[in-house]
C-alpha cells in the first residue's frame, strides 16, 4: 500500500462530495465570516477575526488533505481480490481467543474507516494482524493494550 489510498467507489464518491462542498460552500462561508469580522473594527484586537482566519486555515488544510488522498487514490475492484484470504474490503468475523467475544469488521482504507459502522482500517493494528490470514487461522495482534489473539471464523467478500 505504498503511498496509495485504496478506496471503494462509495468512499471515493463520499470524499469527492466533501471536497466539492468545502471548496464551494465552505470557502464562501469562511470568506463571509472574515468579512463580517473585519467590519467590527480594529483587527489587532478582534477575536472574531482571528477565529474566522483560523477556521479558514483549517478549511484549507482539510481541502489540501482531501486533494492529496484523491490524487493518490486507487479504486478497488472486488472481482480482483482473493476471496480465501483477508484483504481490504473483506468482511471478517473474528473471535477473541481469551474472552470468546465475536466481532465482525470490514477492512477498508484509513480514509473510509468508521468503527461505529464496523469499518476498520487495514493499517490499524487489528487490520494489519488480520491481513493475509485465512478462515480458521489465528491472528496475533499487537495493540496499545498488549498482544491479543483472534481466530478468524468467517470471511465475506
């Protein structure tokens, strides 16, 4: 995954929509906020102006980040993935070997990860530990909380 961000079509569409929104509406709102703050007088002691300029800087930073992600994006084709091993876009059912708790995650790129919806990054400690494994294998995962083992119960592609 050297330098590339692998995205699904859905993920790419979502990032493109966010970028378009920030470039149009976001920039207009930032310019409007700066203009309104400027009208309030002395800029050297104007907290609203400083806040508006900071917000504009954060907006431009996010736009730059999205442009870099999309410039290095590669669209994943699920038909080209090996269904017998864990890869990006694999939904995997795993069991913690100590607690016997079962989890179901889909491995995605960092740009698409969303733990609330069961999407974890392939670059996360769990994602890295699962990559390349097959059903029935044990994945050794080094997490900040310590080493963990997960048995791969089922793969879904």
